[in-house]
C-alpha cells in the first residue's frame, strides 16, 4: 500500500513537444504529491507539488494533473527543452506524519534538439 | 543561503567495516531525512530526525542508524557493511513550520558509498 508506481521508465521527446509522466498510488491517506527533478551528480530538486483537493496545478511549463478517484497524478512538461533532460520522480507522503516520501521508480527524460 | 551539504562526497569501504556520513541542513531547517538511492531499488526512505528525535523510520535493518545534533546537523551510520549497501545516500532538510502543512524537502548532492 505504500507503493507509488511510475511510468514510463524512459521517454524521448522532440524539442518543443509535450512530455507526460504518470504515477499511480494505492494509499488513500497520501495527501502531498511532489515531483522531483534530478540531474546526474546532483540531488533531487522539487519541481512542483500538489494536494489532493486540487485537480491541476501549473507553474510555468510544468503542470500536475491530479485524479483523486483514480488515484493517479501526472506531470506534463510543455514546450520541452533539451535542458529538461533529466530523471523525474513522483512521490507521495502523509503530511501529518512528517517528511517520509515514498518515491516512484523514476523516468529518464531525453529531449532531442 | 547555502544548500544542504554532505560529507564526504565519495567513500570506498570494504565489507564488514562501518561508515559514518554527515549532513548539514540549510540554516533554520529543523527536519533532516535520509534516503538511499540505488539503480535497482530507486529512492528509499531511511529515517527522519526532528529536534534530535527520530520521527520516522523506513524498512532498513538495524545496521542503519542515525542521529541529529542540537544544531540540526545529522549523521547516519552503517555498521557491518555489505556489498548491497553500495549506493548514493541523500540527505534532505526542511523547515517544518507546522505539522500537516506542505514542507519542501531540499536535497543535498549525496554521498556515493562503494563497498568492495
């Protein structure tokens, strides 16, 4: 019940295209869903996060869509750029219990110029 | 503001040895969490410390332990190292304004541990 399943494992997108990464969870107690971006040799960095009372959140070219009934959420990267090439992780946590993040397996994104 | 710092950045040990990794959180941050990152298992939560107390613990054997000091700096220790402990160990800190509110975790660059 603690798992977060992420797909696809890898993704190749043309410059200017839309990158879409999907995640699904089982534990309905999760109430915080962040996305992290990680470049080689670096630690993950928070990209955008959403609470389950919101169906969509947009920050610049990055949008999270959240479907509470389906227990799914996704990251959309609009106008994808070569600089977006990185590994993306979705995660989930129960805020009342502190900062224990359960991560998806990660998606390696490559944006071709 | 300086980010999360971790020392050392790289470490090579042999099986059976023990190792201590250090993490200095962002100034003012009171919560420190540790994660293990491997190609096979991905990012897995080890434990979280807040105000020098362990608040959360992941599913790792007792060989993995940690502590937090009064200045919020944290250390994690792995005893009796096994080959499978080879991983990137990441530390993350957060401000913890209030329980139940969003609390962004900021990750350090990690310590790459290789066990031979």
